């Protein structure tokens, strides 16, 4: 994604500071995984905001993508990158 390289210009720095100590099921979630998740969620948001309704993804597709992002974030095996 083109915006992924400039994500620091879009994300509120305070948001990432609150993510420092996230954990799930007694396992820490790495900062890299949190950043990947943030980028993926932003990507879904951008896919929903096209000027033309025909250019936007459906709410069903957006929900599926968000559920996939959540599932990937909580996986113990972080070798796989979050994909859209």
C-alpha cells in the first residue's frame, strides 16, 4: 500500500504510545504487529471512502477484512504479516 510508508504522518503519535503494552491471552503483542494492524485498518477505512459509491468496498467486505485483521493480530504466530 502506498500510504503505508507515510503512516506516521496520518496516525496520531499518542495512539501508538497507548499501544506499547498491549497483550492478548497473556502474550504481548509486538509494536510491529500493532503497526501492521493500524495500517491494515486504515487501508480498510480508505477503501470505504472513495468519491464514487461504486469505487468503495461493500460493508460486508469491510467487515470481513476487519475480522481478518483482528484474527491476525491475536494469532500467536506473528510470522505472517497482516494482509488486506
